[in-house]
C-alpha cells in the first residue's frame, strides 16, 4: 500500500511544539523524532494475552492507504483494517468506501482476541473507548508499538449493550492519527437489548460525524499551527462515515441512529431541520431507562447518542435533514477570542440528509421502558461530601489538570484510588489555575475517564459562563451511563464512578485531541 505522502498534511508550523505531531504524518522514508519505529522491528506482545480459547479472533492492522473521499480522486489516509480469523465473520463489518475502520459487533460475555499489527511509520496503540477492560488491554500510550510491532489484546466483553468505539492513543500523536482516519465503531449487544425489538439490520444506522479540512484532495491538519494546537482543530467540511454531503435513503418506518462525535474538537448541537424534537434512547454507556425527548442534543467530542426516528409520517418522496444549530461558543487564547480554522465553533450547518424513497414491509414500536441501567446510589460514595476535584486550566502555554501535564507513568497522591470503592469526582472549568497565572474557563472540555462508566450527578455554572451554557444545556443527555462529559466554561460537573472492575493504571483526559496531545491528560491508579 502506498505511504502517506508529504503533501497529505499541509501547513505545519515551524514551532518546536509541532515537531512530534508532524512526525506522525511523515512519509515512510523519514525518521520519526521521539519514535522507535526506525530502530525496532521486533514484534511486541501484550503482557497477559494468554493465547487460549476465544470466541472471536480478529486480525487488525494500521495501514497507509488511499481512499476516494471526494468523487473521482484519491486521498492519502492512515486507517485501521480488520478481518475475523476465528469465529463469526459478521463480527467485522466494513463501512463502505470509507477511511473509517470496520464496525465491530460483539455480544456481552464474548471472549475476544485482537492481534494488532502496526504498519504505519509511527508508533501507535489502539484504545477501546468506553470498554471496561484490564489496564494492559486499554491502549495506554506506554504500550505503543513501533512500525513493525505487534500488540495482542485479549479480553471479555463485559459492557452492557451500547455504542462504543476505538481509536489510537499514542502520546502526542492521537490527534493526527485520528484525523488521518484511524477510528471505528465497537457495538455491543446483550439479552436485555435483544428483547426490545429495536430496529436492526439495515434499520440500525451508525453515523460517525467528523469535520476535516482539504486542500484539493489532500487532508490538511494544523493549518494554523500553534493556534490549532491550543484551541483544537476545526474542519470546514462535515463528513459522515467518512463521506462529504452525506445522504441516506431510508424506508418509511422507524430507525435507530447511532451517532458518534468523532471530531477532534468540534461540538455539535444536533436537531431536525423541521424542529421536530429528538427522541433519545441511549448515551455513551448504552440504553437509557426510558426514551426521552430533547429539542436538540449537545454532543461533545467522543460522546455518543442513539436516536429513535420514525420516517413514516413524512411519507415516501419526502426528505429530512439532521443539522447542527448555532450556539454561543467561547474559544479563548491568552484572553482573546479566536477561531483557528475551518467553520467557526457555534455556527449552524447541515450534517446529513435522509431521503425517504420506499415503503417498508415491517416496522418497530418504541418501547415505553428500555432498560434497567443499574445505577449506583450516590450514598455509596466514600467521598460524597468531599469530591475529588479536577481543575481544568492552562498555564505557561500548556493545558493542565490540577496544574499538571501528562507523564507516562506518573501518579500524584491525589490520583490514587482504593480498589472496590465508589467515588464522586468534580470537574472544575472555572478559569485560572489557583494562583498560577493561568486561564482555562474560556473553552469547553470533554472529559473522558478510562475504565468503568460513570453517572452525572449535577451541573452548576457561574455567571461568567452562563451565556454559552444556556445555548447548549437543554441538549445534555446526563440520564444514562457516560464515559465522556462536556464541561462548559464556568461549569462544575459532579460525576459518580465505581472502581470495582480492574486494578491498575488508567487515564483521564480532555478529549479535544490536540489538548490531550499537549498533555491535558493524567493517570489515576486503582490500588488493589
């Protein structure tokens, strides 16, 4: 397969801070600063993969490729390809002519082995976003393998039915690798979901929404250099499942839309163009207790939502659009408002069109009750009255968590957790860094925790952030299990999280990928 060319990712700034990011998009013949890709071809295997009996084995590779994103021409990409080597071939479902990795469909309780081979000229590792797996199966950057390296994952799918996903997670390289195409969906089913008779097959429609910048046929990353790094990359073209101007032909019946915000930094305010309320049936961690309606849904990077939509009343020959509505957004750097590139954050635009072109021969009925989420009482928390506080901010040109940036295995005393406990964490996006001369309250930060899902307990916002908060707050879906929560400027968000599955070293971080790459990420350690 052809290597990613030099011209694929354009307009890299000359600043030293971009050197490591630029390396991720260099051609095969270029040495990679900070990477061992050119010095080791010895396969690396995971510490605990046993090589025993599994229900499904998948071969997955990171490759350089060319894909027709725009009609009639090829674009250089990096992507993840996969095939089943043992078990049901239907577990791996390609996403048409797309740079996206295939959709993986597994059931709760299945034992899966994924043999990952890295064939791109950069170190990388795959994270199973939202899945509850042991520490050495989670895709921590300390396990990143070089070009020619291998990592073997082996775990049991313990999550409830839901829309999860996978993407690379090497330190300082996640942003460019995801932007280049390395991401895919990981859909889990279970008996509770199967009993509901929800739309399935062709009526279960996954939608990965991303924004990208093109120069001709070439993808452009960090076209504004340091500004894009600090604020996050915004594209000027919306892709759904890796395609621009997305249009789906549908029957006049009910569908399940599984929507992932796969963008590096963009927030979406999703709505129907005719003002019809959205019917929400699931969030990051699976089905809600019951369906609920929203005038729109606010979806930060890495968040997911499942919608129920009935195209029947519109009738054959009609169409509807899913759009992103305008909202008030703050993007600050050095106290100044700025938008680095692409469509400014908060503008409105079309996301996808649905053309109703045929009559259905069957339909599904929306259940009144969807699931028993098994929520944890807040009173179970060992620190209900003294939440573990994480302050989001910037100082000395770096995004930080509690005044710290990422170190590969570092764990501070206040990041150590006792196995078997339940805790309240409180994310503070209220500006400043406790006297360190920083700022941080000028941007929303989608905060992601690896491992078990959490519940959102409360949101409070100060008057400085009230304007932007009010334009998005009706769209928060906090009633289900979450692994990523959007923390708005001026906001404090309290979440309840169990630490009862696996001990070890896990990550929490901002899911604006450029912030993560700049160090807005930390470890927490669960001590057995």
